[in-house]
C-alpha cells in the first residue's frame, strides 16, 4: 500500500462527531487526501452547512488519527466549493443512519439559481426508521442537531430524527 493509499484509508476511518455511526467518508464530508512533495498529508473536508460547529472537532480528529498512525505532518483544509449535499452520503452511510434510528435524507432539491425563501412548512418524503411507516408528522424543524428535523411516527408513536435534504 502506498503512503497515499494508507493516508486515505486512515482518514476514511474518522467518524463524524454528531453522527458517530458515520465516517466522514460515508457522510461525504471527506473530500480529498493528498501527500505533498515533502511527505505531509493534506486532507480536504467540506462542512455540511455554513457555520457547522463540528468542523473544528472533525479537523482535530483527523489530525490526531493520522498522527497516531505515523503521519507527522498533517494539514486539514476546508473546501467550500462545491457546497456539500446530502446526496454525497454513501449507501452504507444511509443504511447506518437508518440502523441507528435516524431517517436518512431523500434526494437533495435541485436548484438552478437563487434559493427562494419560503416560510411555509417543509414537505419531506420520509419513513419511520423503526417500523417503515410513511405516516409521520413533523414535531420540530430542529432535532438533536441543526441539520436534522424531529419527527414522530403516527403508527408506532416513536420520535425520530430525519437528516434534512440539502
């Protein structure tokens, strides 16, 4: 295994601090891993949304994990373009979310131009991750983190988080 392959493999094991059932790779936040001409590892990550409070922890966890595996020189860069989308969550990541009782996002909305402001309720097609019922209701637009909404299943009465489509 080359140095680059090993660095990528190590970086891909780091978990998201807010969704620890997902690696940064499964979440789609881990964008790139490179080895510089001087042998340093440069990792690029993209925030799930502007102002994401977990970015510093992600950076620290990547640096700590890579250094513990023998990579002495580690730099983490923030890549803002293109913006992260929930479409980047891998199939394995979506399965891990559902297995943890969190409703995975559906397809992200497609936009060709400005984002229109709507103050009406957000319509999402989601299912209860526990009983698979479509009979769910929005409880709060903000769940345990800002990137999740809180729902309740009318069939099994269980509350659950839903990762918002971005």
